[in-house]
């Protein structure tokens, strides 16, 4: 340490404190010559040291902060997992009673199988870090540190138990998106392998790109893309775009349900909203789950800054969902002369970095994209039972690109920080230089390409092997009766002739 006092002052201070090391600390931090006396200099140093010690967090304070963050993340994970019940109920409300038991079983198996895939390899591919430290690669988790939680589990952050649990709930939500889109005809074998592939590889790689320090698209990378990186606060790309693209591919290769479209291509009646009570209940469960999904993406709650971010995410989620749900009903009434009950759009990718009023705008845009997308899917004879593609792919892309226009500077700095070498990575409407918007667009495009690269060959192979959907006879009889031996409806065909004629009229 550099001494600032004379040898005489140092000798005097040493005589007072009796410790040459402490005397050196006094002389290096206090102007002894300028003080009233050597004793005053010692007292001044001790007062400053006591203030610094009081300001520094103690071990108990750090433990309390870690416990608070863990409790918040566990609670958020519970809410996200509750969305699985929402998906299940919503799917059951949209399909015919003869398939209710089967779709509920698929939702349950989706979580069970996806859990195993996420535990064994998915979490490692997403958040794997090289053993012994060091940088990883930008494409996929490297090393074996987080495969099957084989590393020594940390108390906080990546590798902790609560982080694994919360991210597992996200993974399950991403995989379940496809279940409703291909309901009433997809085979259990095809769906089982799909769930493993989604939770074990497809989704984790995109997570690594966007949500780790090493990811090439990450806004938290040491040197982010274009000096900005892509902002995906709560999964507009990683969850919704990934799940939406997979749902589109599954819907296309599965083909429509028997009788879903008339000979002239018009949608047949009676294939949607068969139980509006369950549809509305599922919608509320999903809305409730958003309060874990979006605010929980803050990752912590123990500081004032984190508390503000999480609270803002909760409010923007509420406003976007409310305004978006209302807008969807109004637009549907105008375009389709109906007012269907659907899960309201929520600004997952942007909820932490936009204003509350902007959340209303993204809700309206998401509602318009959802209604138009749903209409176009029907015109293309793509039978998406629960409209998962327009909801997740359409609204996910809108929310992601919205960040490039409406992200506010202060909110971005609050969430991601602001280093000198970074560009003006906030919305172009708030003075941004457009690099954030470019990163958002790239994130959407490469994610679509990645999901197609994995899922398109898989569904194509399943279709070629005739393993993607159940036989027509089982589909007509109902999957509850034909697959599980449970008769839950009177929708069984009256004769073999009616089965054949319906099949041939639909696929001729």
C-alpha cells in the first residue's frame, strides 16, 4: 500500500494502534498531517472502515437474497407448470368428446417424457458449461457439466436446482404447443418421439443461442451480435416461435381430420369449441400461468431493480392480454361474424422492456395476426385444432419484432446493462440505431430454419412410414374407444359403409 504520511506520523500512529499493518492502512487512507492529531486520523480511519463493513452484505444477507430469489423462481416455475393444465383443458374443449381421454393422456405423457429428455440431455445442451470454467461455444452447451445434473449443483444461477426446475417448466410448455395442433389423429408413437426430440435437442439449442453468456444471439454475451444481441425476455422466440413452427410442420404432415373440410374445401361445422366451458377455463389457467412465465423471466427478485422489472412484466402482460383478448373478439366478430374464446396474446418476448401503453399495441397487433393467421390456415386446409400456429408462431414473431421498434432505453439498460462498446440497442422509435431490430429479425429467421432442419425430416419420415397418424377406422371410432377401450360418446359410426364413404369423400 502507498503511504501518504511522514515517517514521524507513521511512528506516532503505530504507537497508538500497536500494529504496523493497521498503522500502514491508516496512513494510506487518511491524511495524518492534515488531521488534528494522529489520534484523530486513527478514529477517522476506523469510522470509515466501520461504515464500509456495514454497507457490505454479510453472509446472512447473501443467504437471505439467495433464498428470496430461489423462492421467487420456484413459485414462477409452479405457475408455468400450471399452464400444462391450461393446455390440457383447452385442447379437451376444442375436440370431440370421443377423443378427450386420449388428448389428456398425451398432455400428461408430454410432461413425463419431456422431463426425462430435459434432465438427461436438454438442460446440458441449453446451459452446459465446460468443466473447470472457460468459455463455451455459441451454438450448443459444451462439456458435460449439466447433463443429468451431474455437476455439483450451485446455490444460485445456472446449475442450481431452482434454475433447472424453472427452465424445465419452460421446456414443457414449448413441447406441449404441438399437442393441440395435431389432436384427434396423431399417433402416440409419433408424438412420443417428437416430444423427446423437442425437449432434448430442438428447443435447448435455441435457448443456448439466446439465454446464455456464450450464445451467439444472446444479449448478455461478452461481445453480442452487432453490438446488441437479440432480446427475448420471456420466450417469444425460444418458446413460441419454436413451438409454433413445429406445430405448423406437424399439422401439415398429419393432414386434416376426417370430415374437417367439405368437398368444396370449406371447413365443416362442429369441429371447434365443442365445450366452451373447458375452453374458457383453459384460457384462464393459461392467463394465470403467464404471471410465472413473464415476470419469472427476470430471474431474481431480491433487489429493487429486479422487483421493478418483474412488476413491469406483470403489468404489461396483463394489459396486453386484456386488450389483445378484446381486440381478438372484435376482429373475429367483424371478419368471421363470431367471437371465439381463445387464449389472449401475451407479449412474452417484449414484456420486460416496453411501456405499458405499448403492451396494448402489441396485444392488438397480436390479435389481428392471430385472427388472420387462423383464417389463412383454414383456407389452406391446414387443420390446426386449437389454432396453435397463429397463436404461437404468429404472435411470437410479432412480439419479437415489436422489441426492435418499442424497447425503451432505460428498460433495456435495467435488464441487460449498458457497456461502452455496445450499440444503441433499443427500439428505433426511441432512438435506437436499428441493430437491435436486425438482431430480432435474424433470431426469428434462424430459429425457423433450425426447427425446420430438425422437425421437417422427422415428420416427413413418420409420414412416409405411415406412423404419423392413427388408422382411419380408429380415428372415426374415436381414440378413447379404439386406443384405450373407453366408450365416452355416442359418436361411433353406424355402419362400416359410412366409415368408408366418409374416408373416401375426404381424401379422394
